[in-house]
């Protein structure tokens, strides 16, 4: 009955791990004395693409704002946009963790029911 247990949780973990790695890169890049705005924009586009495919609309919008700030080459604007992106990501991650927790509960119930039905 249960073919792909914890599939949603695996997708969530993959998305979060990937975005967090890119956020670390963004943070490191913004702290450099000579900021490479084009590199920041590339990294923001990577998160934007992943978030768009994943349905994380608020994160995607925050990325678009960060990309605009990078295009303007305005370090303070980039810092604000990155802070907003991190905030939106944290909110989204918390919601996704709730979904993963719900999936684990459902899977436990399904597996428990499956075992119960297999008993004579």
C-alpha cells in the first residue's frame, strides 16, 4: 500500500538543504569588501528557480527583489533584500516542516493499519 514513504519529506529536505547552502554563499559574498553583484544575482536566481518549482512563492518574490537590488548594485539594498529573503525562507521552512511532520504521522498510521490488517 505504501510505495514511496516520506516522499514529501525527502523533497522538502532536498529543497531546504539546497537553499540553505546558497543562502550561506550569498551571506559570504555580501560580506566581502568588493561585492560581486552579478554573482549575487546568479545565486539569487538559483534560489528563485528552485522556489518557483517548489511552489515557495514568497521566497521566489524575495529573490526577485534581491535580483533587482543586485542589478542596481546597491549594497545596502542588497543587504535588506537578503534579510527579507532569509526571513521568507525561514517562514516557508517552518511551514514545510509542519507538512513533513504531518506526513510522518500519516505514514505511521498507514503502516500501523497495514500491519493490523496483515494479522490473522
